C-alpha cells in the first residue's frame, strides 16, 4: 500500500473521491443516491470522506443505483480493495448542466478562437464574454458549443441557465431567483441560501472564489439581469448571450454575431439534410439558405423539417414555402421546440424550483415503482385501461397480496394521463392507529401549495378547499390501505377530472360508483418469475424444483416471496434447497399456509430469523414505537446507539425488506417506515421477547430525543413566551448534527417530525409514560409560532397526555396540560374556553405548590382577560405573575408579563406606566436573545406614541418592529405590525390601502379573526379619513361581524365608536347616537381610556353627542 498505516489513511480518500466523482457525473445529490440505492446519506458521506470502510453489498447497491459502466464499476471495486486505479477512468469532479452540443454546428471559427483565448486568460482575470446579435444568428448554439469545447478547463462545474430575457409569454427571471438556482446547482443546501438578494449574491461569489467554473447565462435581457451573477475574482469563465450589447458590464470579450457566410450556411444545411439528398437536388439547399437569410436558426428548422419528410422533394418544400410566403417566424412556430437550440427549448434546465413558485406546484408523491414487478398482469391492464379516463377504482385483497405494489405500478404508468400531479397517502387502515381524513387532507393541501398556516382547522373546510383546488384538473389520487368507506369518503375529489385508486383489505362496496379489482395470490409461474428477478435466473435454473417448493410454501403471496428472495439475495452461497427445507419445517412457518395473515407472518418470521441480534432488537422496538415514519436518529435513540451504527442496522433491515424507504424530507434526510403488516409482526415479536421495562425505556429514549430537539429549535429563536415547563426532565440529547438540521429549517423539521411525534405521544400516554408524554405534548403546544396551524394535532397530544396524568395522579402534569390547552384555545381566539381551562390549571397548580406553573397560568389568564377587554382583572393577574417570575429570575416570563402589562396600561390611558413597562421588557428580551419578543415590544411602544399623538415616533418604532419580524419570518405578527404602521401613517395623512389588504390576507390565511377585525377597522378608518364614509361603513360592519363570536368587547366598542363617526358623516345622527352610547357603555365598564376621552371635562357625565361624534377615531 505504499507505506500506508491503514486502509483508511490511503485508499479511503481515493475510493471516496471516485465515488463522489461518479455521483456528480450522474447528476445525483447524496440524498438522491441514498433514495435510489437504499444506502443512508450518512453512510454515503462517510464513504466519500474516507470515514467508512466500504462493504461489498453496499458497493453493489451504489453501482446499480449510479448505473456505472463495467469499467467504472471495476475501478470503484479496485479502489475499495486498494488496487491501483486504471488509467482510463475519468474521475473528474464537477457538476454539469450543459445541454447537449449541436452535432450540426459549423463555422464561427474566429469567435471560437477568441473564446478559447479568453478561457486561457481566466486563471488570472475575471473572464466575461457577451455574445450579442439579432434573433436566429446562433448565439446560444455558439455559447453551448464553446462551453463543451472548454469544459475540461473548468473541472469544478459547468452550468447553463436560460434567463428568459426574450422568451414570449414569460417574464425574465429575476436575479435573486437565478442566484437561488445557481447556488443549488453548486450543491448549496436550500437552508443555507439567504433570503436577502445582496447576501445571496455574496454567497454565490464566495462559492466561485478559488474554483474553476464555467457559466453560460443564455437569453439575457439586459445588464441589470446579469450583473449580480458575475464573479468578482479570477478562475471562472462566464458566457452571456443577448440581443443587445451590454456596455454597462465590465466585459473582457464582446462578440457580435451576424448571418452566416454562404459557404458556412450551405455546409450547415448539407449536414442537416444529409449528403445523399443534397447530391440529388443540390440547388434546393442553396435556395433554402437564401430564403432564410443565412440565419442558422431558421436554416436548422427548415433542414430539420426536410429530414422529417423524407418522401417530399426538397425543391417541393422550398416552392411550397415560397408560394405561401411563410416567413421563418411562422416556420419556427410550426416546429415548436426547434426554433431555438433544440436541447434548450424542451429541457427543463431553468425551471424555477417548486418552493419559489408555490402556486404552480405539481405534486408528485408516488413512491418508486418496483423494478422487479411481476404478476397480476390482468389486474394491471384493467387498471391502466380503466383509469386512462378519470374514475374511482378499489383494489381489494388480503394483506400482503400486493395491493399497494399494483396501485403504485399502475399509477406510474398513468402519469401521462394526469399531468396536474399525483397524490399519495398511506392511511394505515390495518394498524391500530389509522390516519384520519383530517390529517390526510392537511398534507394534501400543503402538497398542493397551501402554506401550513393557511390550512383550515376543520375537516369540512379542508375538504372544501381540497376539492376547489383540484377542480378542473387531472390529478391522480392513490389512497393506500383504507380501513373502510368512512375513512376515504371525505378524501375523494368532488367533480370529474381526477382519478382515484384505493387499496383495502375490504371491497368497500359502500362507495358509490367504484369499480373493484379483487386481488389474490400470484400464479405459480409469476411467483417463480418474481423470485427469478430477485436472485437471478442462474440460481433458479440450478434447482427449479426447490424454487417451486419455495413459492408454494410461501403461499404464492407476493410479500412472502419477496422476503424469501431478499434472504437468498444476501446469501449467495445458499442453495435453494436450504431455504426450501426451512420453509418445510412447520416450526418455522406457523401451523399452516392457506390465506390471510398467517402467510405473511410465516414469511416475516423467515426474514426476521435471518437478522442478527441487534437488527432484530431494532426491528422489534420500531414496532413498539409504532410511528408512521421515522429518521435514522430515532433508531439510534431506541437502541441507545451512535447514529452510524443505527444506520448500519437500518441498511440491513432495508436489505431484508423489513423496513422501507419512505422518501426524503425537506432537510434532505431519508425517511423510513414499516409496512403495516410488518409493523404488526414487529409488535408481536416485541411482546413475546422484550420485557415491559425494556419497551418503556426505548419509548422514553425516543420521545426524550424529540423533546430535546423541540427545545433546541425553540431556544434558537425564543418566542418571548415563558416555557410551559421550567425544566424538561425527560429530554435526552441526540447527536448534534440532528439539532443543527432542525435549527436550520424549523418548519421543515416540524413538517417531517410532527406526525411521528404526535403518534409517539399517544403511544407513550397509552403506556402511562406520563412524564415524557406530558412534557413533549406541552413543548409541542408551545411551538405554534414555529409550526403554523397544527392546532388539532397538538390538541390531540394534549388530550392523550392529560388522560394519562389523571390516570396516574400526576397533578403538575395535569395542570401543565390544562394550561397548554388553554393557550391553544387562546391562540385560536376562543377566549371563554381558554379562560375556563386556565382557571382549572391555576387551581391545580395552587394545590400542588408549583410557583412557576402558577405564574405561567396567571400570565395566560391575564392575556385572555386583555383580549376580552377585562383590563383591570388582566392587570391584576399580570402583576401577580410578574412578581412570581421576578422571584424566580425568569426573563422570558418577565418579558411576557411586562409586554402585556404595558399594553394594558396603554388601554387604560396610563402612557407613562406603559412606556416604563415596555422599556423594562426590552431589557429582559434582549438579555434573553428573543428577537421576536423585542419586535413585539417595539410595536407596543409605537402604539403608545400613536395614542399620545406622536405619530412620527409611532411610525419609526413600528418600522423597527416590522424589520425584525420579517427577518425572523413571523408572518402573522408582521401583519399586525403593518396595521399599526399604516394606522400611524393615516394620522399623518399618508396612509395606503395596499399594505392593509396584504395584512388582511395574512390574517385570513392564518385563521385569525381578531387580527382580521383589527385590519378591517383600520381599512375603514382610511376610507373615513379620505372622505369615503359609505365605504368605511362596509368595512366596519365586517369587522364587527368578525369580532361578534369572540367576546372581544373592547374591540367592539372601538368599532362602534368609529361607526358613530361614519353615521355622522352620512347625516344619520340618530344611528350615530345609538352606536356611540353602546361604545361609551362598554368603555365605562372596562375602564378604558376612551371613556375619559369622550366624556366632559367636569366628569359629570357624557359629553354632548356633538362632541363625541366629532372625535377622530383612535386606536
């Protein structure tokens, strides 16, 4: 080994570099390779960095997934063995997105020479060339041809993007969007790409620094569009094509293209049309060149049409075109996709990533179709033919019969018939915890582009929105493993256009209009073919009798045959008779093989018996946990192992088909799952093997890991609210890289882990693991500002954990969950119910002597009272809570109560006290590091200045708050702050309606009726201030209607006061007097400052109505 101390010091680096090179050559990320091969992302990372020693089975999986040639496969195996690398292997590392070069490219020798010289100078200068010219002169073709010729000089990457500067019907792509695309092409993770355009451009240039990268910026509109895309250091070459020169750019070489000389145009036409045809009619080519003005693009289109019509003489086509006076634009339009460089027009190389264009999101949720699918050919043909047109189909049959496999296979063949997308849901009807239609609709809506915070809370509303979104579209919906008709009935599209495939163990005869395909066992020949594809024809041919024995003893059930094939596949040395003998032993396959679950259980037992002890233990504990899907770190927590060892266990389980790969989450991590029947078997084995303490400890570790991650995410961006628990005693740290991923993309992490965490809480509560169940439920409920609208999910976890606390007599846990439920209802603007739950929580905390819990409950009650306009009671509760938090030295609690106290002082008209409270709050939040709390406090200070008539100061503080909230991505609170900002601007005579309309949309999307009413009232004030009282009345009535169910008296009173001003402006003084009287009554009962503002100086009673009605609307 040339003096190496160990394999890892010498050969690992070469193997890893070679693997990385081949992966890049295939255009695959680590996550994509992991999904194709079944090898985990961390293992691939370990292999590429030399930290892992490659195993033969792993190398085979990677080779197959990459589709390597024999030469490259041998080179990779040689590197793994430590042999010398063959000379003929291309191990260049780089990312390439160049379109294919044109085979008919001719001419432009002078320009190519200039670009070659520029490439040579790129090592010492910033090399940029702008290629301009009229449409059709071949700018793109020249740039692509030059890029291919020069690619070897730029080994780090060759990138091509179409900027759509002159594409009909499309807007030019903005620089910020293009920077996002280019950074992703260079492998920058999405969560690392900053939102600010300037920072994004800086990151792009940093990525280019010190690297050799070639970039083609095709079809640019102007210098503004490409300026931020250029490097600022030597090493890279940038080719820009455009229709106009760009003197504003610092360009190294400028090239202007014109029509081709005659000899070059003829040579191009001859190459395209083929020499044999030109020899018959040489004058035809010359006429085509002349007719199309020596333009390469038009000549290419005409030549291609000639080759498409081999039976038509060239002269005939030329005459036809000339007589019809078709210009080249019409010809290009007729040959769509050939008008430009033929590999540029159709290829989706510059499509904006889905997250940048959510309104055009096309879901593609189908799991991969099995490459070795065999059997059920009649059923497959029936499904494909039947669903060529929209309809409702049910695949019914026993567990393990291949219903899901058949549905996915048919769905993949039908993709072309459903261009608007494919939705897939695993309903888990065969498990003890089937997925509810509510949860499935939520996931479908998010997949169709609806933001998490905009998903409606109720099933009926979700179904209405789902049916509205899919109406008129061709979408295929696959609902896998339905328990009964009721589970799927509310998941069906409402009108024609969509196709639906449902799999179930029942026939679902109650579904009107459904066509049922009954699925049974495989025919013997089909089962043999399935085994053949898994282990190879040679082994079947060696012992066909044993092969038939195996499929017979497996009951010809696809799942059983597949598991048997997996065992034989990883044990190449086994003769088939060895497995046949094991199957023949009744002790290994239960009492009989007839139909139903026994067949599946027998096959599962065989595969389970083939696992090593750690893999068996992991398999069993996954069954105990019972979550719908999971990441590799969950297995590490269950088994109390390092993540690398857990991933090795998962690889072995995937190889044995005991665990499936469910996909890749937004963080780029593989998600795994247990098939429903496999999960049942795993649970059975755990009950038979593992003691109750062992099972409880594993669940505790997994939930403790989730709890720790939730607290890490929350601590990274503190909400400004006190935590529901002062300490989380059951939290258990997991490996740091998991927390880093979660902190980098909190919403993506909660999207991946939300459903598993909810299920895990329910499982833990069912086993009376009270401490970890209530702590995780409480932490999830406190994360609403990070997760958006998951009210129902977190409510379910609270109820499950609450039942466990009462069953086990855990009083503090019970009070904590009551507080959490109250806060959830408070967030949903259900104030009376929130108050009832919080009062009960306070009572239990008092009885338990838990001061921190008392303080949290008191603060929450104070917040609820404030929203209901019960200002004095709110102030009292907040004061008590603040004193307790001060004694406990809890900055989050002090900041929260201080901010709310300041807002109450504002409502009571004590401006000095309000400013003092807000100033103290800022100190607490800045010490805590809560940017959100700081922003909300700044907004409060702005409200005080507005109430005092200091409107410029109000505008300034509101803007400071808005900047922070937008920076941290708090959309809802940013909308509230926009409202307060515009309201101050209205006082200054410069209010605008557009920001308010946008804020209203945000409040509606977040289902926040209180905020909707506040913004509607402000829009009304803008109309009134600008002399449109009739329009103002419309918006005020809408605001009052929204507030009516909330019991928000103070907001109602303010709306009525403004309505009195509107009626006065409209000349309806009696109605004005009635509205003002009701408003004054509410203000008086609440002790609000508005009462004093509207009463006489003597204090003897209400001012004359004239005075009250002339009062300008205030906050």
